[in-house]
């Protein structure tokens, strides 16, 4: 008798397990209309560029944060996921398609699939060509292929124009300082920005840093930095923390205020909005080319 | 012993009842708003969406919560008997920090995004490796003092590994967030695979069940117990193995959740006395109920991580209990 | 329970050596003897008792009733002999009754003889008290009651009289005498040589070596006492000791 009572939770568990394994996920919801939930900020930007308003069910928890999202204003008209949310918090928006990145939690993706919802995982987003491919992929799901081609056409035109302006320009030497001890080197979105704005990322060429890494602080003082690239709302407040932070406070570029400003989201952008970053950086580093 | 003998006998059925109630409440709680009618319909597969949510999401979550609570609580109880100290916890010998190191490496290197088995498996490997390393470091009969010192050393070392990985991936916001969230413990998106991975907990609990009486003798002195007929070497090895398996698997499927192994057995012992024949089943059921309750409380409070809730709940309650009954 | 053939020794130790503690100690105890183990501090009394109980590995051999220790499985050892430590450290609050009942572990946890053991050690009123809230003497009596409850034929007690008040010490000695009359063999260490003088056999250890073993009259001579303990002894009706 006592034994049975003590076994009760075990039996409950086993029963649930058996039943769970036998349970079938429901068939996909009826209706041809597409409703998309975007789980990462990169896919937010792609989605808002291509989808009709009724196709957007919810955006990622960073969509309205100007530090990470290039479309904070537009994102405000749509619901937002919570940080660390689970599958249920996505399913409550009744999506037909959910957009993930290759670093999204495996169990979250599995749960969404098991609910019978279509899943799209983006695993290449380093270069602009990757972005074009992602746009086309997403457009196919939304039935917005024409819109995507138009957008890609615009992007390519801007890129050609930018390249033309920067053809005879001399490369400017830059770094992107950070207050938490790591700066971007090769294979980072900042490197991508520099490559398209005729800038030389000294962290990569002189520091040989890969990804985000700790720079050699003492050596860094000897680097011939022309400009530091900082992120924030305005130049003075963005540069201010570095004026009192070693080793940056000793750098001539910081002391003399040779800094350029980027919107914070552009330093981590993986969508087509990175072109805004290329243009913004190029314009501030090479004003003579934009006369 | 705070409860009278009569009340102590009712402790287990009462705790089972509480567990049952909490499980029912947990099935009705989640981000997807489901009315009780829909929950009922979903349980019987009459409402497809509700059925998916209940059977694929909420039931596994409840099951994992119960498994983790039972495992951590039982592991703490065993450690307290093993070290003859009611303040011992499962993490003393490096199980949690080993699991954390393994899991953090899996997330950072992207294995965790590849397959949902990767993270728990690396966590278990890390946990078992840590305990094995402690035993090797302690060596030769592994006396209590040597084990504790080796555990301290390994906890420090593995903590450094975890911190190193965290620092290296600081630039990757998403991954860092995942690591941090895992380190704070959490039960979102638990699947039936996680429940399956938690099955060793049931096996270990069953193996622990008959060891209650020898544990009584052991915790009053190893040599005395040996003289009374307990095979102390065998028992200590068995207890250590069980405590490790329980804590390692629990950490693997829910992240590092602290305080359950320290608080629950200690509080139960204060309430119903130190007899392990009573404490073992009570720790299993009580731990399950405790973690389930903490998960519900955390979700009600707007998404507090499980590890934070257990600490917030466990600490002050423990202090209160001590003040009432020194 | 008592050896059928009276020629078998209840306890036989041959050449036991624990490095740094005892060296080449050999001892034979016939069944039903009340034996006292004496010696200065650090002589190795506790060590010898643990070796006899099979709790400390030593070179040389130990047999109980003619059976070598290695051949007796652990559970059965619990039925054959009981060791009581010098000091009772109870870290948890088990009730007195449940600790004494632990003595029945090797007998399948029945409760035979538990109440009796509690009564003999004057613990009946304390039976429900948690053991970590007892005085030193009361804790010692709990240990002894637990040992009594095992019903083992060989009892090895380490300084059982030390924490006890005079009345309880006397009661324990009476209990020990009764047990030996029923066939139990008792070996316990003690410091009071006047008590040792009243036992069946005295074993004297000095610096890890066996100095003497036999009836007290033969062993506790003034010369030996002076040599081992550094005191002057006079034998009158009993034994009187004074400083040199």
C-alpha cells in the first residue's frame, strides 16, 4: 500500500512518457495565408523589408532595441517575443513559419517543428552575397520574389555607386574600441564594414586578431590609428568613455578627438542594412569622395 | 525534529498530494493562453494545438522538473550522509562545475545548436570526468577530508574553465546569453528526449531506496557502522556513484540549479527526523515538488530563472527554520 | 553462539603489526573471560582493539572462534563481534532508541533485546531524546547499549568507563561480568588499575609491545607497574598506588 503510493509519481511519469511518444503533432494549420515569427534580430530586418504587414506575426526580443536593430521604429507596430522565451511563447502567435539562426537553441527548433510549424534556419550571414541569398530564400516563402529582386537591385546599385566613389581613395586606418576589453579583428562584421568603406582595420592587419579578441594594449598605442570608430547616439557621448579608459585614453586619435560615429546596430548588422553602415562609414572617413 | 511522530508519518502522503496539485497547476500554466476546458480537451487529443502544447511542451517540462528536483534533493541527502554533515551539497565534489564546463563548451562551440542531445551529453561527460578526477586526486581509500579538498580544487579549476569560455565568447551576444541562461538553470523547451535522458535518475533512485538503513548507520560513524555489519567500503562507493549520477544527469537536463540539494534534505530532516528510510522517499518526492513550485513561481514572477528562484526561496526559508528550531 | 569446542579461543591475534602503533602483538583469549587492556597513553590500546575488531588492517592474523577474519563476511562479522569507539560523535539527532536499535542491523533489523539493552544502561527515560543532545556519559551509555543489543559473543570496548559517573561505571562492570558468565568474551581498555585488578585477565601494552598478559595477580606486580607506568605500588588487600 505504502509502496504503491510511493511508486505513484514514477508510474505517472512512465504513463506520460508512453503517451507522449504516441501522441502525434497536429497537421499544419489550415489557410494559405503566411504568418511569420522572427526569432533573431537579423531575420527581423529581412522580414520587415519583404513581408506585408499581415504576414508578420511577431519579432525578436531585440527588434525594438536601437543598439541591435536597424528597424526599431518600424518594429514597434508588431508584437515582440520575450527574451529567453520558449516554444509556447512563439506558438501563441499562431505562425506558419518561424525564422531561426544557426545558433538558436536546438530544443526550441525541435519543439516548433514538432508543433507542425515550418522552420527556416539561416546559417550563412557573413557577407552581402549571403544576405542576398537569404533575401531570396525568405521571399520565396512569402511570395514576395519581385520585391526581393527590386531590393537586391537597389542594393547592388548602391554598392556600385559606393565602389565608384571609393575607387581612387586612400585607405584610412581605423580600429573599433570597446569598453569590455575585446575588439573586432578579421572575420567580424566590423571587418566587413571596413572592407567596403576603404578602411584598414588595424586590429586585423597589425594585431592579427580573429573575431572578437583581446588586443595587445601596449602595442596598440604604437598603431598609427587615423580614426576610432565608436557607436552611440552622438559623437561626443560615444567617445567620452574612452577618454578615461586605458589604453585608449593614451591614444593620439582619442586624445585629439579623431573619431567617427556609427549607429550601434550597424556594428553587428547581418542584413542588407549593412550597406547603410558601409555608406555611413565611407562618408565620414572619406568626405572628399562625397563632394 | 519539528513534527510529531504522528505528523511525520503523514509527511510522505501529504507531499505526494502537493506534488500532484502542483503538476496539475503546471499543466495549466504557459505562454500560450489555454482555458481549463482546452487543457482537458488537449489532454485527450481533442484539440490539436492544445494537444501539442500539452503533450510536447508542458508535460515534458513538468516531468523534467520532477526528475531534476528528485535527483538533486536525493543527491544532497546522500552527500550529507556520506560526509556526515547536514550542510553538504551535491556540488561538493565538482559534479555541477564539471557539468557546467562541459555544457558551456558545447554551447560556445555551437554543438548545442546542432543537436539537442549534444548539450546534455557533454554536461554529463563533464560531470563524470570531474568526479572521477576528484577521486583520482584524493586517492588511496579517499578519506573524507581528502575528497573535500580535492573537490575544492577541482571546483576552482572548472570554474576557471567556464569563466574562460564565457570571456572568449563575450562578443557573440546570443551565445553568451545562452551560456548565462544555462548557468542559471532553466526548464524551457524540455522535450521527451530530455525526459528520456533523465531516466537514469529513476534507476538511481530505485538503487538508493533500500540503502536507507545502512545510511543511518554510516552517518553515525564509519568504523562503528563497519563493526555493526555494514560493508562500508562498498556502501561509500555505491553512495558516491549514485550521488554523482543523480546530480550529473539533473545538471545535464536543466542546467546548474543550486540550493535544492542543500536545502530540501536539510529542511526535511529538521521536520521529520534523520531516519533515512523515511528521508529517501520524502527527499525524492519533496525535491520534485520544490522544483516544480519554484518553476511556477519563477514564471509567475515574470521569467525568473529557476536557479535564481531556488536560491531566493531556499535561503530565507532555511534561515527562518533555523531561527524557530536551533 | 559460544564456541562448541572449549579449546577454541574467542579471540586470537598473531603477530599483529601496524607501523608506528603496535609491533608484533600476540594474544589469545578464551571464551567467557572479562579482560582488561591497560597501558600508558599512546601504548596502542585503541589500535589493538580496532585490529581485533577487523577495522584496521595489520600484518599477522586475527581469528574469532578459530575462524580467520578474512573468511567471515561483513554482515556475519556484525553478528559475531562489536567494537565501541572511545568517543561518541553523533552528528545527527537520531533518537536514543533508534541508535540502540541499529545494533540489530546484522540481525535483519528486528527489535529483539533493544528495550532490554535500554533498561540495562538506564536509558529508558531518555529513549526518545535525540542523541546529539546528551551529555558525554549518556552518549557513552548509548554506545554500550547499542553494543549490548547486537548480542555479539565478542565485545571490544575502548575506554567505556572513562566518561561515566561512579554509579554507572559500577553498573557497566556488573553488566560486563553478567555477560561473561553467559559466555560472552569482553576485552576493554581502561586506565583505573584498581578496577583492572578485579578482572579475570589483564593485558599490558607499552609503546606498541605486549608487555604481559595473564591474571592480574601475576601481571600487576610492583616491578612491572613501576617499569610501565612509573608509579610505586603496594599490594595490601587490593592495590594502592602513589607517586614515587
